[in-house]
C-alpha cells in the first residue's frame, strides 16, 4: 500500500517541478522578447525621424564658365531629389 502512494507522490512532485521550470523558462523568454521589442521600437522611432524616400534621382549641372584646359577650375552643382508618393492608409473595421 505504501509503494503505490510513494510512486504517486513522487510522480506528482516531478511533474510539479517541471511545471515550475517551464514557467520560469516562459518568463525568461518573455523578458527577452520584451527587450527585443523595445529595441525594435527604438529603431523604428529613429527611422521616423529621418528622411526615407521611395525614389532618389541625381542631376548634375555644369557651370557654363568651365573650360577643358589643363589645371583650370571645374565647377559642378549636384542636385539630389528624393521622392515619396503620398500613400493613403485604409483601415477595415
């Protein structure tokens, strides 16, 4: 009679220990995911503060006073144009 009770109690003890370990592992995993989520939010916030374009084009404008003689100054104006079309966001409810 004592052996079945001991077996049942030991089984319950072992299963309860594994549940505690699984809970601790899940809590640790959640903390890691929270830290990763926070770091991703910081990256997105930094990107929102910067200029991000869908299309970029370059145009160079040569100065009409430029000559092709040796050791003469050569002036050029470089224009960088960034373009992002306005996007409308739709939410379905």
